């Protein structure tokens, strides 16, 4: 079997992950991987430098294709980030910055685009022609494979499911708008809603260390009967379930793939979301619908990014 190697990078709002990947036909193996926090300084220049350091660590002295999935809305395929709500970037020519640091071309793509690609090529949705993938992490993102191809829309800005509006003039979202589902169900927003006035249950869960608070704690507090946490998780579930139901009603995928740190670590949010989803979805769209958990976990992004990078950079 002919194999090639490539570097895949997953740049989220919280974590920067990278892997050296060996790619074959429908198979991929991670040879080496690294993960670190994006950190406090999120300036594009600093992040581009961190990315270059990571690539060099993964493949010292080599020049392999580099694919990057980033938690951002992109401007076409120009490598320009139009809006990255959880990095705080607007109109940043990030591919160019990364290329200047690395001295070689970089393929930049949306983070959940590369995740759905990874899962469709190598994971839970292998061989499925129509896949909708929704991931909950710092924010809420989505990507889709239609008829076996990555669906991008006219301007590569499709599937911004996190920024579908659920409440007119609702909570402020990192994208600059109000009432986006991400402002209710995104990990960062789940935490933000309790951080000001954490309950006794929450303080006990994090042993007084508020900086350690994550969305999983809010879900656990809700399960332990904390009224405020319950309200926040149940509202998030309601809006996320509604959004998923409408997306499946529109798109009629054969596979709805769900994953991400928040999805995996928040059982009450998950159960609630699926309940609202089943109540609200257009019933014929459930025919033949396989609802599956993403199986590659943190690997989906780096595998998909490596494979897309290799293809798009044409080597
Ligand atoms: P990224 O958006 O960078 O890909 P992650 O997928 O790592 O980030 O998700 C980060 C989010 O996950 C944070 O908002 C945090 O609140 C939440 N989180 C971290 N650990 C857990 C956990 N164990 N359970 C549920 N949520 C978690
Ligand atoms: Mg997307
Ligand atoms: Zn938004």
C-alpha cells in the first residue's frame, strides 16, 4: 500500500493539537502527537509561531504537507480568517502568517470541516455519503459531507450551526451577534453563566478553584440538583436540540455525528438535547438516520486536517 505522511493541526478556542500522520487508502495512523493550551496570548502572530514550533517538533528537518483546522469562519479558500469568535480574531490572514513562520504552504480549513472529513474517511461515518457532524467544545461547530464531498457553500462559510439564532436579541455571542445557539450551549458560555456567582455545589466540585471550572462541572452541578446550573443546562439543551432538529429537517443526512469535549462530558446536556431533537425533528428525516458518536475523539481533527492538507496542497 502506498502511504504518505502529513502534519495535521487542530486549532481550537482552548487547545492546540498536532500530529504526524501516515496516510494510506482509507487508513491513517498517528505516528507522533502533541497537545498544548492555546494560552492567554491569542494574538495571531503568537499562535502562528506556536503552530510553527509544533510542526517542527512533529517533523524535525522535514517538509511535509501541513493541514490546519481552525475554530473560525474563513473567507473562501484564501486562508483569511473572517471571524474567530473564541480566539477574538477578525479579518486575519492566518495562513499567510503561518506560512511566513514555517517557510512553506499551509492548508487552512474550518475545524469541524476537518473533523467531519476525518470521521468520514477514517472513523464513525466511514463510507457514509451524507454526514452532518456537530461538535460542542469551546463553541458549537458543524461540518458536512454531501454526496461524499465536503460541503463548503459558495463562500466556504457553510454549516455555522453555532451561529444559528435561537433567541432574538438574546445572549451576546463571541461572533458579535446576539442569540446564537453557541451563546447558550458553547462550553465557554456555559461556564461564563455561572462564574460570576458560583453556587456552593459548584465551588465544592472545583474545590474552590474557580479557574478550573469547565462545562462538565456545570452539568454535574445540575445533576446534583443545583437549580441555577439546571436552568442553564436545560436551556442549552433546549436550544441545541431545536437547532439539531432544524438542521436534520433541512439537510436529511444519513448520519448525524455528535462529539466534542462538552458533548462527551455533559450527560445531562446530551440527554436533554436528544429529547428535544426527537420532539422537534421532521419525522420523515428520521428514516434511515443513524445518530452516532464520533469515535476518533481528539484524533478526528488532526487526521482530517492531515488528509485534507495532503490533498489540497497536491503532494
Ligand atoms: P476546543 O474548542 O479548543 O477544541 P475543547 O474541545 O478542548 O476545545 O473544549 C473546550 C471546552 O470544553 C471548554 O469550554 C471547557 O469548558 C469544556 N470542558 C473541558 N473539560 C471538560 C469536561 N471534562 N467535561 C465537559 N466539558 C469540558
Ligand atoms: Mg463548519
Ligand atoms: Zn454567534
